C-alpha cells in the first residue's frame, strides 16, 4: 500500500507500518458481491456472540447462550465453527475491527500529528458512552477475562494493546520529525500513561455508573499533553 507524495498517510496505512498483522481492517460496505446464506449465518453468529463474550467473558458465555441469541441449533453453529474457541477468536477479530474502524474514521480527518493525538484520546474516551460492542471495550475486557484462562485470546488482546500504544508513539515521533513539536520525556512512557489513564477511567465509570470520570480523564490528558509537548510552530 502506497501513499501519494505530499498526502497525509491514512490511519490504516500507519497502523500497518507497525507490523501488527493480527488485525485486518475491512469495511463491508465496499464489497459489491452479496454474501451467500452460509456467510450471512456465520456473520450472524459472530455479531450476536461478540456481545455475549464481551459482556460475560469466555467462561460466562455458554454455547446455549449463543444458540438462544442466534435462534440456531447446535448443528447450525457447528456448521460454521469447530468449537467455542473458534467462535471467540473470530468474535475478537470482529470487535477489534469495529474499534479500529472508529479510530480510522476520526483520525483520517486530522492532518497534524498533534491533532491525531488529541483525536486518539477523544475516540478512546467515546467507548465509555458509546461502545462499539455492547459491554465495554472489547480489547480490555478480553485482556482481563483471558489472562489466566485462554492464552490465544490473551495474545490477541496483548497485540491489539501493543498496536494502539505504538500508534501513539508513532505520532509522537512524527511530530518531532516534522518539526511540529518536541516531546519532553520518554515517548513510550507518555503513550502508556495515555492508554492506562483512559482505560482506568472507563473501568471506573462502569463501576460507579458515572461517565463524568471520562471527561475528567480526557481533560487531564490534554493538559498533560500540553505540558509534555512543546509546540514549535
């Protein structure tokens, strides 16, 4: 994938440079070929079960729950997936694609590295009030749920988190390279702080049912970013 000279690279292009190949971005609206019934059924299973896994976790979601949500019998589900593990892995990829589509749609409207950093904070915060999959952030939920129970899901969640952090680092480096700003401090530490502050605020808002904590976290991060970055133009 190439970028025209003088054209700001898209969010999709940039995250691919991080070389995290476990996620493929797709916007189903670009396809003109109508899905067959088998694929429609498979997508139905993924769509319905993704919310169940995100709400109740891997162990808390039984096959009977998926059967009830999809109105399919066990054989109808196993025609498309070998087992619950395969469903859960497909669900995670589906959910993460939705997460990054929201980032892509917002960040591709920004031109400067600093603008993309601010947009990253705002998009991540939006998951608290408007999650892409019911139940909260699927990346963090999966990371916590699979920590001691599902190594493959845990690995996928870790890779997604790593890619999100590295995108922030990429923007910090880009801002310095383009003489837009100077970063005062370690870029990886700043990226980590942004990520854990937002995720912590999302968890806190869910526990207390108080979304104002998200606004507080966003405000704090923007002030902190101004302190850690010296604009050069």
